[in-house]
C-alpha cells in the first residue's frame, strides 16, 4: 500500500489522538467539564471516518462516506461546554447552542440520497463542481465549517470577556490567564474560516483539487485536536462570580458604595488578606460575606479601582511599613507577598510613594 502525504498526516493526528486519550484516562479527571471533554474526544475519530474509509479502501462501506461532518460540530460544542465553567462560576446552559449541530445533522442526512456507487468514486477523488446536482455532498461540510467558526468565535469572545474582567476578580492575574487556550481557539477560528473557503471553492469548481475533502478533514481535525489537547492540561482559572449584566450597567447607590468598601477595607486589615497569594474576589467576598458584583461596581465607581488595585494598595502599604521599620530587603518582601520580581515591587513602590507624597 502506497501512502500519500495526507495519509501520513492523518496517521500523525491519530497518534496524537491516542496519546491524548491515554493521557485523559490516566488523569482520571473528575471536574465538571471532564464529561464534555470525553464526549469531544469520542467525537474526533468519528469526524475522521471518511479518512479511515479512504485509507482502508473498503468500498463496501462507501455508503457511510460523507456522514461524519456532524461530529465536528458536536465536538466543538462539547468543548464550549467544557470551557465555560472555567470562565464563569455559574455558567448558563443555553439550549440554542445545539442548534448548529441539529441543522448540520439535517443536512448530513441528505448525503444518504447519493448512491453508494458514486460515493465509491469519491474514495479516490473528491467531487468538484456541479453544485445543483451534488449539493448534498457540499451542504454538510459547508455548514459544519460555519458552525465550528460560530462556536469558536463564541468561545473566543467569552475568553476575551474573562481576561478583560480578570483584574476585577483576582489579584495575581498572571496565575489565572488562559492565554495558551485562547491562542488555540483563535487559530481554530481561522482554520474554520479557511475550511469554508475550501468547500466553497470546490463547490463552484474554482480549482481542481481532487483531495479537497482530505484537506478539509485534516484542517478541522487538527484544529479540534489542538483544542482537546489544550483542555487535557490543568487550567488554573478564576471563574467569574459576577452578574455581568449588572456589572456592565455599573449602578450602585452612594450608601451601598461607601458601606461595602468600608466593610471590604476592614476585612482586608483584620484578615490580612493582602498577604494571601492567588486571592480572588470570590474567596474574599465569601469570607467577608459581601456581594462580589456590588463590590466590583463600588470599586470601579468610587476610585476607578479594580479589586487587584484595591488589594495592591494594602500590599504596598504593608511593604512600606516593613521597609521603614525593619532591615528586611525588598527581595524578601516581594517573596513574602508572592511577587516574582523584586524590580517590579521596587518600581511599583516608588510610584505608590510618589503618588501619596511619601518618601522612604
């Protein structure tokens, strides 16, 4: 058997998939998103079914050819459900999220209208052109590409919202960023768009590429597998506890603002919360019996501060007192406060003292 470049690429993806599946089983993850990750992992080989048929040369199973695109949509939807709890403390479950999968499934069924004998020829060369006759062959891949693009954009937007509000919900934000997963999702969105262009070009015969279906499966298959592989590694996030509709509205009475900030300041001093590494507004408010959304709004409205800046104010006051009253070095204080850079603390402290009219 002579393997093509596409075959080698498919086999390479299969090896990565098997390693990922083994890693998942060995991890024995029990978090809320583990079930969705497993479901997405099980969808991946089903999406690549056309490639397995083409490589095996089993013409008698050609009737199954063209029925696998739906699994790419189900897979990315499961990824969405696995990612959202990482970003929100109380994620909403929207039923209309499954509409793209349902619509793709309806179009997928139309592939059964194509005779098995004609599908056998597609195992050697993909159909090109003649969209009015062969539309069942193009409709499902095209809609699947659009669906992956749409859901990928939704995931990316949620991540952007999460990162935008991260200073309002965590102090040491570097620990809670998901930049790697965000980059993978951005690449997936770009690949989904390219897959749409590829299917469209094949539909109208813009170019003669006999293996366009293999390239389509390789592109989306690699993108989905990269998302799944990223999800297998522990994502240290700070799920947002906010009511984002109320947070965006940003309204609170003067009494609410002064009252909750006063309570927050008192709790910060009494509990020495500013010394806690990885402190989040959710943990802080649970212990202080405060509403996280109201506190975030109050900090934003009163002093144009985020929760991060609020806690850093106390950290810097603590660092100033230690430096003035003891011989402790800046490096030791930085380590005590959980800061990775002595220079960062020095620069930040100088700015803080200058702003407040203090001199060491």
